């Protein structure tokens, strides 16, 4: 088997050592078993242990290793390394403060997620057994509940870049609709009130970057559209 | 050196399913609680669980907790403690229904109830026929559960310390637990968390093996911390090899695939499980299926150019069923095996998956250790739940879907016990010892100043290859003996690991070196406990304890119906009896019997 070498251009910044960020050119030899970009990054870390990035499940379900790969947000563990033009340019997710290298501060992202009350609201005393829900009602949650909070979508959204403190962003709005769509949730009106504001919902201009980058093939734009529809129907 | 100190009623380490479930109990009780977690809660490895959570709801087939209890005891090869198993199976409906009330998006039956599917080793009427007991959200049950639990904690305003790695347990002169030390990743600073109670919910350590379904973060941090603090580890020789990891990649393919009708085939296309488990076939217990697969491969009936795997076939299922019930599996197969399971079978191989042993606890979640005549004396102030703990409900082999149940039941139970112990005044804030942080600071300083040391990656790899070769699906007396020597050598190398990166900010090299210390404790415990147990039981099957008429399956109840306890200091082994008595007098013990499926 011929040797596979990949060339990287990686955003590096360690506030403890570097005055300012720089792009590092570095290459690494891969083993035949290295298939994903994450495998290559782990291999690179053996060579230079200061290369910093988050990772955990390596199968696209924990949402840790989101980064900007050749200009597009994605998960390193779900990206085939051989499919990428080289040098592979890696940057931290755009729009969030960088802590170090590819590690961003996600406080603002989670603040927006928390702001939509991401939990079921139903103040009726629960029955002894499960609340009933038909398979069709449950199906309404498909495409919504699978979100892994990786932030690929929100950090690819120009509206979120401009107003991260005011616009909820695609991930948060997808979660908002996940609860609106749940027949067990009884807070639809409060949830709509919570979003009725020039910024929180209506900064979405259907640019659809979120749909383009979602590693789980979810569609926040559609969910946002449904919330907007409900808003309009409520008003008339 | 001045070091920051935080004071709480209770500190929970870990924010996977068990930690989050415990946190709910504490937050809702009003106790001042901190949850330390080295990853954002929804990144914990509970998120990767797929097939479901067990509860005898009986939504599509008749069921009751007695049957579930029987299956679990039998699955454990009678090494599980029957009081804890009764407790878990009786509580299952309550904790699953609670989760549904929290908003968990379970799949539904036509009548609106929670969808349930069959799973390995779960049966109706004491082993007679398969039962649908696994409550599922497609094949993303762990993800749905972890998010629902996190969301409920957002509602309960639980205080999280996200991306803080716990370093060491703090015990005072009485041996009581009074807190933990932890490092904040963003600053590299070490702090003390002083508390009346500490709950460990740190998950497993599947990364001791080279080939594992486990996440990078599964480094046995709590287990390692407990061992270093003098707490024994229970039954660490028992590791579950999941039958269906993607060959070459290790990524998990849920047993739910077989629950939905998937079939394992060898190179001849034969459904070989019919020969090994004529009754439950592909849905036999995981240890049985994994051994059958390895036997097929060893006898030359494996698939592929190297005959090194078998095939998991669902091509006979309708694409609709696959898309509806197993959508995540299809994604994983396409991503990691390059195969669409609608069209072709998935190459699979047994892969390290779950740690049955751990920190010894009782069913209340209290950590217990021998003291005087009592092998189960609670360690004051110390609690544990989930995969890091050993209650022991899984014994020598865990049934699929019992891990998500374990973390719900014992996470809740540990939380309830802590609330009770604090509110009753049994637990008070004991003074911190003067040297509370010294041990952690010494570890950090050693790492900081190490010269001409060993390489973290190389030592870790040596450990993983040693474990894989010497303590795998089948175990051999000679290999185990060599394995003990080998792993102790690796442990020596781990004492002088050196990192090049000395930054204070989000230093992942330092984190990996500290994690390796924990992995090494687990690896030593595993190898030494396994070498010593001279019988075959559950997931621990060795060549010198074969299946005979006198000792079916090689199990030696006359000598080995007991729990192993391993102490890090001096690698000392001790043993304690298995509890064969259920919790309630009205419940009959499940009598010892030979395990067949």
C-alpha cells in the first residue's frame, strides 16, 4: 500500500503563548485504517501534541468535533479525509470566540438554546403510565429531536454572526419547534410569545446555510418557517 | 500554592445518564449541588446508546418484572446480586415512565403507548420465548434519553461545571470522602470541591482495549480515582464484547438490529446461531453470541478476504422498517462500512463495549468496601452509579438495554440516598484535610517537570494491545499470566509520561496523560482479576476451565461463586460473597442453574 500523506493548514492560537493566531502548515502520514478527518487529526496529534480540538464519540452523535473544513462547517468524524482537496484548511467554527486552536467558546450558543426553554412543559399531573401519543403525532418530532448541538448550523448563519446575542439561531429555533410540535407540550403560546420579536426569530432570512451544513441532514429552515406560519395564523 | 475552594452539599462527577438523573434528584430537593463534567453533558457517551431501555411495561407482549429479574440473574451467570437486580427490575417501569413525562420522544405503538422491541437474553416466562421489553426511540435511544435528561436539568436549574476534569478523590483520616480535586480545562487551574457527599457517575473505561465501541472520553476516570484512593474495584475481569461492532472501525451496531429480525451469517451464508443457541438464536445473550462468532472465525468460516468477520444481514427486512426503526444504523453502515444495509449485509466483529465491574455499591448507590467482618460497609460520603459502579446487577454478563436502565434506576437511587443522608443530618460537612490537594498537585507537577519520559500515545497503545491480546473474548491461562507481567510493565512506563505541550489553556495533551493514569488502574485491575479467576463464567471464559459434565460451561460455583475485589495498592485481591437473596422476603431467589439459550 502506498503511503498516504495529508497536508494541513490549521488555525493555531494558544493565548498562553501566541500573540496572535496563525495558520500552521503541517503534514502527516496516514495508516490504511485512517478513513475520516478525525483519524487524521488524531494521527497529527501524535506528531504534535499541542494541536487542540474537541472529540469524543467519533461516530457523529456527540457533536464535539465540529469545525470549519475547507471553508464549510462539518464534523471531522463524518468527513472522509480522502474526499478533501489538500491542503485541508481547518479553522474553528466561525463567529464564536476562540479559546484555543479549533476549540471555541460555545457559551453564547447554549445561552440561546436555553432561552427557548428546551424542555417539555405540561403542568397537568402526569398519569400513572406514559402519556399517549399516536405514531403519526410522534412522527412530527422526526427531523427535530435528532439534533446533536454541534453548532455547525448556527455558526454558518450570517444572521447569527451579526446578532449572536439577539437571534436565537437555527439550532435553538429547531429545538423550539421540536417542543411546539410535541403533542404532549402545552406551552405553544408562551413559546410563540417568547419568539415574537424583531430579532429572536425574524432575523432568519432563509439563507439556508444551516440546511447545507447540518451533519445530521436536518432542516432548521423548514422548522423556522413553520414557527413563522404559526405566528401569522395566530395574528389573524 | 493557593488553591481555589468551592463548597457544596453534593458534588456529582459526570453528566451522562447516571449523573444527570442523580442531579435531578438533588437539584429538585434544593440541595446546593455542582455537577462536574469533562465534556458538555450531551456529549457524554450515553448519547451513543442505540437499541433501548428495558422495562416490563408489557405494551406489546405480556411481561412482568419477575421475568425480567430472572433473565438478568441468568444473564449475569448468577454473579449478580439478587437484591440489586430485584430493585432494578421492579423500578424499571417507574423510571421509564418518568422519562416519558420529561419529554423523551419514544417511538409509539398504534395505541399510543411506548414502542417496545425484542432484545438479546430477554424472555417471557423464564426463558421460554423472546419478549418485547426494550423501550426505544428508533435506534437513537441513548441520544433521546441524554437530551431529555439534560433538558430536564435545564428546567431544574442544575449548576454545571462544564469542561472540568475531576482529578482525585479527597478522603480524610477516617477514610470518609469529603470532596474531589478538579482541573478547569480553559485555565488549567486546579480547585478543590468540598462537599458532604460525592457521587461518581463517570462511565466506563472501554478505551483500555484497542478495539472498542467506546468514545475517546471513556477512560474510567472515576474508577481510577477510586482505586488510587484505596477503594477496591469489583469484578473487573468481566468485560462485555458486543457482538456487532463494525469490522475495522469498532463503531457500534445495535443489538436492536437483531431485535428487528437481523440475522448473523458466516461465509457459507449459514445462520450459525441456530447451532449455538437453538432457542433464542441470534437473540441469545451477548457473551454467547460473541463467542459463537469468534468460534466461526477461528474455525475458518469468517467472511472477507482475511476471513476475519461475519455478516449481519437485514436485507430481508423491508426498506420501510429499516428507515423507520433503524435509520441511525443505516447512516453508520454507510459512513463506516461503506455499505447500505438495505442492499448488503454489514461486516461485524465482537468489540469491547461495556465494563460489568466497577466501584462496589449497594442498591442505594452507596459505595461499599470491606471493614471488619462486613464486606459491604458504606464509605461515608461516597456514592456511585452507572457504568463506573458495580451494584452488582450485571454480574458476569450484562443484557442489552439493562445499562440504560441501570443508570436511570441507580442514578435516581444514589440521588435519593444522598438527599436522605443530608436532610436527616447523617452527613455533615467534615473539615478538609490540610493536604487535600497535595496528591493531585504532585501528579500535575510530575507531569510538568518530567524529562526523558515516555510518550502518552505509545504507552496507551501498548496498554490497549496488551489488553486486546491477553484478555479478549476467549481467555487462555498462559496468555493471562504473561498479560499480568506485560501490563505491570506498561504501568511502570505510565509513571514517567512526558508531554511537550505545557500550555495552561485547554491542554488536551495534559488531559490525555491524566486520563491514561485512570486507564492504567482499570487495565491492571482487569488483567490481575482475570488471571486469578480460574473458572469460566459469563464473559470470562478460559481454556483451562472447559465445559464438562461435572462443571457445565466451565463454571465452578463450588469455588468461584464470589465477587472479586482488587486493591490498587500491592495489586491485592480479596473476595466477597454474591448476594443470592432478593430484596423482598416474598420474592424467591433464582436458583443456580446451567445457562443455555
